[in-house]
């Protein structure tokens, strides 16, 4: 079963207080668009680690890997977890 | 006599210790010899376009070894380095380029297109010196250059070395002009006080357009030490940072306090030992005593330094204590005593000198004081009697033990995540949005980031989504000034008797709402 909806739901609940995620595209740059800030990135890391039961290496916690739903999916899949 | 400039030591240092590493980032490093050679190459290119002893040359580069090379190259060409945050909104970049009359920039290939956008019409008049991946340089000269009238000049230490942009009280960023003398006095004192040597490995956490970087680059290099750069993308990654301190055997750390709090909270700080870390400097905002005590348990061989200053004055007070002080670390942490070359006075609201324990505004007189703000003469000297003293807008008090204690800010400027923010600037940006009728931005204290920014907005709720609002802010404000919370209401906001948005009332409204939730 796809776990990707979890991620989208988490981002909406945590960072978009009015819950309106109509324009939350999978490739939207969450950092450049101001949706999440640096502390938000750390919260996102904690969510990813708990949800997918992985520990990210310090080098992996790079905004490039966490800046969009697509990027996070790629990161999680690189750990051998299938999201499809 | 040889004039002492911010970069004068480069050549002798390269001769004395050619193979010592001057700057390192990830797996790349550059020796003092390499820094000397590469910065000389840039200087040769830049020098073609330098008109006077204070020509400003822009830097549009992410934090990197190349950026450090560019700083020295620009200074060695006899010009002034103006570092820009490549993540800044285009309007802000344009403001800097225009105000500093920049027609020469140092950049890297991946930044050229964004730079072109920021330059707009000026692109055809601008010379670009591009540092390629293989360290070679490509010159892209202006297609229609502004005629260059070159005069002979010699850079003195009263000439400008850099212009650093910081949040202004009117909401428009202000360019703080610092001379070579500002930098060398501060660096000499720092090398002496923190006993920096060629054995040291100093972290460079702050961005290069931030005043903390003066210590990380110039003070460290003046001592012949190695500067270890934290790449832009990793500065908010506490696990990376704790690992870096441990694996690189960092000896000197400097950052804003909120980063240290991140290390404690999210950095898995207990995973490593830090026996080599001997100096921990934090500046820019308050660190709680509770967090200072926690840091002291991990950084047990270090001396900790609570530093007070501003971009305008550079640092002027420090409170230093060994980690071994443990439970005896004072609460709250004072800002300590003035640097040896700093004079100060504390003035009450009535304009009288404040007594011991009495609150008043801090005025600072220091040789490291800026020359002024770019294109703005009226920057200091509230009255003749205080001539030469900088009005800090900080309320402090003198303690009986000789230390000074910070109490509060006297204006709308505040710190969040260590960044100086003016809420007026946020109000102005939000007010410019088509459907927003009224706005009131304020801050509430936050344990992790110092201050949390909250914007109350009056607009028709269904016309404005939160996502759109955040995106709008991110486009027009620096990333650190994007409010953390928005409250949208269709009701008019409360007003003061003078008709302004009543922010005190808004604070109260938010407090009540939070009580309801919890």
C-alpha cells in the first residue's frame, strides 16, 4: 500500500494550518515556497524516520533530499522501501 | 610603514606556512599557498574594473571555498566585497546592486542565470567574473560598459572593506559599511582573547553576508588557523554539525544560540565526544542558562562565551565562563564586560546616566564602529553630547559585579533563529498583497528559535489560502522573515487611539486563543 499519502497529509497538517492543500503539488519546493522552514525540515526528518522506520545519516538530511514530496519519496525509496 | 589591511596577512602567511590548510569544506580544501595564488588571480581580473579605492564588487556565490577565495580576491584588487544571499528575493538583490553601484560581480556558473534576472536592465553594463568548477576564471565583460575613468589610488585602512546588509528599522535593508580598520582591530583583539593559533580549526557556520563570518574567516586566518565551512544546506542540520565538530576535531565554534539549542535537541549530541573543542562563542540573541548548562556537560573542555554586539559596532561585550562552572552558571547569562577598546554608557529614559541596577539604553563607542549606512548619512549621534557613541536601541543594566545585563529591545527589531528581523518589513510586504486589508505582525518568545513570528491578517478568508500566503511571503521576504503563524480574519483588527493596528491587543488575543486550545 502506498505510504505517500501519509506524507502529504503530514505536511498539510503540520505546515498548512488551514488544511487547504489544493496547490500542494508533489514537486512543489516546500522550502523555497516558505511552507517549511529549517525547523520544519527537522520535524519532517523525525516524521520520515518514525513512519518508515529508518535512521537518516547526517549527510542525507540535506534540503535537496527533503525539499519536495518527490524528493522525500526518492530518498525513502533509495532505502529500499517501496512507495508504489 | 606597511598599511595593515584586512587581507594583508595572506602573502606572509602563505610564505610562512604554505601547506597549512586555510579553508576546508566537505572533501575539498585549500592551503594558504593556494588561497594566496587563487585570490591573486581573481584580484587581477577584478582590478580591471576598479575605479576608486571604494569600488563595490558583488559576490553572488553560495558558501564555498570559492566564495572565500573571492572575498580575498576582491579585497586584494583594492575594492570592497559585498556578499549577497543568493536566496534573497530578486527585489532585495536589486536594491543592494543599485545602492552599492555594483557593476562587477564574482559568481559561479550555476548562479549566472539567477544573477541575470536580478540584474535586469543592468546586465549589459555589468562585468561578471565566473569561477569555474576547475577553479579557472571566465570573464564575461559588460556588452555596454559604463565608461571607466581610472584614477591612481592606494587603499588605506580607513577605506571600506565590506558592506554587509542587515534588516533596517524602516523595513528597507541597510548596508553597514565597515572599514579595514574595523576588521583588523576586531580580529587582533579576537586572536588575542581567544588565543587563536595555526593549530586551531574554526567552524564557519554563519553565512558570509552575516557579520559573524568576519571572525570565522579573518580572525581565524590572521592566526593562521583552518576555517571549516558549513555548506549552506547543512547549517540547519544538527546531526551533521555534531558529527562535523567531532570528526573534524573542531577547536573553535561560533554560531547564534538557536543553532546550539538545535544541537541539544535534535543533534544526537550524546553520540560523540568533543575533547578538542576549547572555545564556544555564541552571539546574536539570548541563550537560556538551562541550555548553557546542558551545553557545558557535552562541551566539557570548552570555555563558553556569551557575546553581545551588532553588525554596526561588531562585538563589544563578552561574558566568558568555563564549562566546569556547571550549576554555578549565572541565570540569566549576562552579556559581561566591554571589550578592552570599547567605551560605553547606559542612559535612562530621562537622559541621565543609569546607576547600578538601573535600566537604560546602551550607547557604545568603539573603533570597530561602522562608518555609516550606505547612502544614509543620518545614522547615529542622537545629540551632540553623545557624539561618537552608537545608540544600540538595547535596554541593559549594570550589575554590581561589573557585568552588564541585557534586558530588552527598545524598538521593533527582534531576533529569530539569530536573524535580525524588523516586523515593519513583514507588515509592509503583507500589506502589498491585493486581498489583504490590514495586517499586524508581532513576536512571541520561543524556547527553540528565540522569537516566533505571528501575522494577523484581515482579509476575506475564502480568498486567501495559507499555502499561497506563505509562498507570497517567501517570494518577497528573506526566508527567515516568513511568519511562522498566520491568523486570517474577516473582522477588522483592533486599533490604538492613533488608529494604528494594536499589536499588544493582538498578542492578548493570541494568548487567549492558545489557552483555549491547551
